[in-house]
């Protein structure tokens, strides 16, 4: 899809469909934007009448599509609700754009025009609106078409219409940032939506190499032999039950040569999680192809970073393996020696993600990286606790996590801080090894985070559990069915906020 910002009038733009937006209760005296007034008058007062009869309410996520009956160059008008004016955020702008674009696509629109949603009715900075609009459109119109042709036509052009000629360049630049962030998120979605018979650890490494050469990032891939000589016993233990060789992927971005400081983004990449010998029940097992979502999101965040070039140094580390119960598989009761030297008693081979993270975190610390942000589909318990909208955030550093939570608010990716409860640390104690890889039945997301924190030690570290949020069963705003690509945009926003 091509996106552009043009100076003009929304009632005159030559596209198939246009998007206008409106707040709830507009009929009770809150003035609608001048674009709504202009479109309404071109339509002979249709919008006003629908408001009077409650056919249009302006509620968040409402989209009412009207036919222009030849009164406008555009055939269709999508009137998108933003919710109550005092509640409108840039995230609502993203969602409204996504909903409006999807509604118009369904009706066959290939070129869409939109006003600067939120700039007129709510008074947002027009550049912030432009960026939110392109993010919303590119995220909301995402489809995964590698194995099945799209059902209808695709949107080819999105045209943001501003009445101010002098700001077009500035708005275009902001719109382009939104496109880059949404496209990067879609890179993660593409990887996660791939089935496990395609997206193996080796394919993840190849994908990282391809993206690295396309966007100018240094990519290094460690093979099993390298891991053996380094002593990554935890990662190797997980990988040994599968014929697919594990890979440890490192991606470097150098944006600031005045310092050695380097942030690490670590992503769990289990390309299929059968549970191993502690095998999972077959119900819902197909979903376990997205157990590499953490890895995919940190790879994709590096794409955004390489394209937008913040002045920071960032390295992504992706421990990748498949968790299968083959003849060489590790077993419950086994003891693994991690890269840190700490020994781990395996209570469940299904608690494999934390083992990968342990070695990756140790690697990052050995390389002097800080802070460390890990992203992982780590626990079913996190999904039970927070559901499918909020990711769980754990940290040992108040300042860093505060920055991260603020970044998340700006992107609209929902995050909820969870306690790294010292009281539960003893649950990970083992009689015969330094730690064991499961706690008990309760507080499973917390004991998993505590396990990883044993390896982070005092290095500032954040853990994001995306087990509930990596996938969606429905379209809603910028979220579409399938992989969500959460938290690619927050990772970028975080490193960009240094
Ligand atoms: N990949 C799973 C976590 C998961 C569960 C992600 C559901 C998405 C949806 C992880 O490897 C796992 O199996 N965790 C276990 C931990 C348990 C054995 C302590 C879990 O959550 O059941
Ligand atoms: Mn598992
Ligand atoms: Zn897993």
C-alpha cells in the first residue's frame, strides 16, 4: 500500500472511499470537525439526520458506511467513532483508522482518503495524527497471504488529506514513521503466522540474515557446535529432542559510537512447543507454533530501529530451538548446566522458554549489555492472569521499567506491571541443583519471571510475558486475527526514548 499526504479538501479527493471521524455525543453540542460539516453538507445533511436518529453515535470502534450517491467523487464515506471526546487518545485514532480502512476494503475500495483524524475534532498535533493514521491503516489492513489468496481486493493507496499546504512535508515525514513501525510489526506477524514446518530455528536465522542485509544490520548465527563450546547447556538441553538444529541469532545495530552502552532485546524462539517429554495435551497444540513470537518481535524491532536510526546501540539475541520429545530429548529430573555455570533441575520439559532465556541473558551480561529486555510467550499462567489484551511486565529496575511502561502507553500496546515477588523466590529452589525450572501451581507467571531474574542478577532487566497477547482470535482496531506483533512498537519506542 502506498501512503501519501496531500493538501486539499476531503470532499474533493478522487478516491473510492473516504474516512471521517466523530466523537460520541457530538449531537449534544460538541462541535463536529469542519471536515464532518463539509461532508455532511455535501451529503445533504445525511450525517446530521443519522446522528439525530442514533443511526450514528460516534462510539469507539463504530463504523457507519454511507453511499455518497454521486454527491462526492468518493463513492463511500466511512464515519468512524472515536468515543467520548475526553477519552480520545492517539490509540483511538489508530483503531478508528484500522476499522474504517477494513470496512472500506470489504466494500472493494482500493484507494482510501482520510482526514487528519483527531487533529480537527480533538485537537491532536496534526503530525501525531498522521503517524497514528498510517500505523492504524498498515496494521489494520494486514493479511497473511502466503498460503491463500486474499478474499477481496487489497487497498493500494491511502491518502491523508490536510487543508494546510505548508505542513504537507512535515506530515509526510510523520506518516512515514508510522508506516515503518507498522511494517516492522507486520514483519513479526508474518514470521509468527508461518507454520512450524516452515519457520524452523534455521529459517529464523535465515530470515534474520536476509533482513540484516536488506536494512544494514550485522547478523551472527551461532550453531550447535558454537553453543557446545560456549557451554549453553540450558538451550542445548531444550533443543536435543528435535532433529531441527538450534540457532542462537545475534543482530547488532550501532547508532552511537560515543558510548559502549548497549541495550539487549532478547526474544524466546521456540518454533514449536510440544512440551517435550512433559508433553502437552493435543487440544490447542497447533497454537504452539507461535512460541517463537518473542524472537520474531525482537527481530522485527531491529528492522524498525535500522530504518528509523535512533542514536543508540542495540543488540537483539534470539535463542531458537524446537521443543520435541524425540529419542534424545531431555527429561524431567535431568540437570542441565547453564552458560552462567548455574545448574538447573528440570521438573518439566514444558518449562523450556525460561531455559533459553537463562542462557541468552547470561550471554548478554557477559557481553556487557544493559538494560536487558526479554520478550517471551512464557506462561499460560500469564494469559490466565491478564487475558489476551494485556502483556505482563516484570522488572528488577524501577527507572528502566517506568520508561518502558511510558513507551507502552504511547504505542497503545497494553502492558500491566506484575510483581517480581521475592516471597516466591524459594519456590524455584532445588534440593540437588542451584535452581529448578518450575515453581508450584500458583503464581506461575511470577515464578517463571523469578527464574529468569536469577540469571539477570543486578543487571537492569525487564521481562515481557506475551503468552496471552501474541495472538488474537478476532479483528479489533489495529489487532487482526492471528499474530499481533506485540510489542514491536513499544520496543522501538523504548530504545528511542533513551
Ligand atoms: N509456551 C508455553 C506457554 C504458553 C502457554 C504460551 C499458552 C501461549 C499459550 C510455555 O513453554 C509453557 O509451556 N509453559 C508452561 C509452564 C509450566 C510447565 C510451569 C505453562 O504455562 O503451562
Ligand atoms: Mn512449554
Ligand atoms: Zn514454550
